[in-house]
C-alpha cells in the first residue's frame, strides 16, 4: 500500500529500514515523546518489521519525503471495525524534518485513508503534555481536545499527563 501526499510518500516498511529505526528509537530526545522505554536492538527491529505483515489490527507505514528520504513512520493502531475506530501514532525520527510541514502532510493522507478507505468513524490519539509541536500539528489537522489521562507516562522519574484528542468522520469531511 502506498499513499502519496504533497510532501510525503507512505509505503510498507522494509527490513533495510531497520538501522534507522534503531537509531531513532534509542534517541532520548525522540523517545521522551513515545511510549517506548527499553533499548531497541537491530535484531529486535528486524523481528518487528517481519511481524508487521501478519498484524491485522495495525497498519504501520514508513514515511518517505517526496525525494525518497526515509524520515519516520506512521501507525494506524488497534483498528476496530465493530466500532469503526482506530488510534494513530507518528514518529518523524529524522529531526532535520521537524516543523517543516511533513507531519501535517502525513496526517492529511492517513486521515483520508482512515475515513475514506477503512470506513472509520473516529480516529483518536494520545500526546504527552510536554509535546507542544505534536499538539499543534494535531489541532491543525482537525483533532479536538477530549480529555486527560492523568500521570500516564513516566519520564526520567517523573509522571506526566497524556492528552487525548480525536476527530470524527463528519468533522474531517467539513475540514477537507
Ligand atoms: C510531532 C511531529 C509528528 C510533528 O510533525 P512536524 O512535521 O514536525 O509538524 P508540522 O511541521 O506539520 O507542524 C508543526 C506545527 O507545530 C508548530 N510548532 C513547532 N514547535 C512548536 C512548539 N515548541 N510549540 C508550539 N508549536 C510548535 C509549528 O510551527 C507548526 O505549526 P504551524 O504550521 O501553525 O506553524 C514530529 O515533530 C515528530 O515526529 N516529532 C518526534 C516524535 C513525536 O513527538 N511524535 C508524536 C508523538 S504523540
């Protein structure tokens, strides 16, 4: 599956992407925003990439720029057909590409896929309270503040809140 946006191309993750994931997933600056806490190995990432094909409830794609540079990944997780909902998770691991509109472009493509192709009614996500860039990108993409999971993530010995945001199909249709 390939989804083309204006600045990004979303494509299946390949085994040869593994070393970049290892680098990003061991970078403290990046993982502070994610739920991952344990060190990641090359073997572990290769196993994870192999397991993706068998996984029916998640769709995880690589993010390439329109020039073909692999900069991160986007996941549609916990796809629930009965309730027509899923949870998104994005990581742009290459920091040179932060704050330049790549995340917003990925979200335009992925929301179109979620509502248009997967037939979802609701897409949700969680964001750490300490991540204003992500919050801003989600708001720009049409996500609405829904609530707070109190002290849901532990970072450097301190608990932080997670903010829950969501977008419904009718809100996305009005926005596009
Ligand atoms: C969060 C992430 C996906 C956002 O993607 P991105 O390409 O950097 O975001 P965009 O450039 O499309 O949009 C970012 C917006 O936040 C704004 N922004 C950047 N830094 C900010 C800050 N410190 N405070 C408030 N807003 C900020 C930008 O100005 C931009 O808004 P604008 O277009 O109105 O000017 C990406 O930065 C990333 O993957 N970061 C590391 C991992 C992560 O945080 N993942 C999300 C976990 S919930």
